[in-house]
C-alpha cells in the first residue's frame, strides 16, 4: 500500500478532475504526494530504466530502441513520503537519431511543416511508465506530475513541436483528463503492440488547451513554472486562472 496521502487523492471524485475551475485542493494533494525530478544519479537512471522495462513488458509493448538512450532525458516520480520510485517519463531529443514519431506515417501537411523545423527543436514524450500497483492507487496523479515535468522540459529546451506516438483513444483521454490536446499528424499504423499514430502540438498550444479544457492542470503547472522565464507563453499565461 502507498502512503495515506495517496489514498486521500483517490477519494476525490473523478468527475471533479475536469471541472471548469481549478481544483486547488487536488493541486495541493498532488504536490504533497508526488515528487518528480530529472534522473541524474546512476541509481535514479537505473530505477527509471527498470520501471520502463517492467511496464513495457507487462503491457506487451516491447522495448524502446537502445540507440535512443543517449538522447533521452528521464524524469523519475517518487513518493514524497517514502522516496520510493513510482513512475518515469522519457523525453527524447530530436537528434542525432530520428524520433519514432517522425518515422511514423505523416500527412503531407505535417511532413512539410515538421521538415522546416531544426531537429534540436523537436522533442518526443517517448514513454511514460507507471507500475500496475501504483496505477491502482494513484496512477492518474503520478501521470499528471510526470506530464508537468515533460511540459516544462519542452519549454526549457526551446522546443517548437513536441509529440507522442499513441493510440487515438489515449490522445482523447489525455485531452480530457489533463487538458493536453495533441493533433493527430498521420494515419494509425501498427507499432510496438498497438495501432498508434503520431500526435503533435506546440508548447504554447498545449498551455492554451489546458486553460480551456482543464484549468486545474494549468494551475498545477503554474505551481512550478515561472511564466516570466518563457516569452512564448506571454499572452497565454495572462489569460489563465492562477492559484490565489
């Protein structure tokens, strides 16, 4: 079992997760329950690889190509009370190897649009992995914490377009529960155990979609984000609902 704060998170009605106003109680609970940091020590990097491998094997997804490891940054979620690793996110830089999302079938419009972008300004949310026992207790909130770090990563790296390879139903869920609306950039195809497609969005558009679809997640992002550090968010941030 996970610490009591995780159990408290689970008692908040799922319907409240997509309210039109920020649920600041939930924001505070996630902050108290989950800590996410960039994996920089050998122990943390090993923990991230281990979680990713176990979750991918259990899900039948295979493994991420090893050649992408050198251009990947891991973020490791830990229980705030115990320090136990409870999830990870891999962010993949756009060079030197081609991103998986760029190797998928793309529509003509997106082929042209992404071809104009320097590889170092592309980034992929390569894998989010949360063990089954954590999913049962507080997987939704661990995912929120990891996606927040991934989003801030794209801002820090001055990314023009970020993306994911995922099933369309997962894209709909991501928009519904986190407000992160990615646009499908090509047809679905079979890859790593499922029928998936490339979905892309700019960091500015993603923040705008959280304001529109899930102000609670927008408020949660602003708990850790200093808007003044990122000029591309000017105007979008001004229209958002911030914690009071």
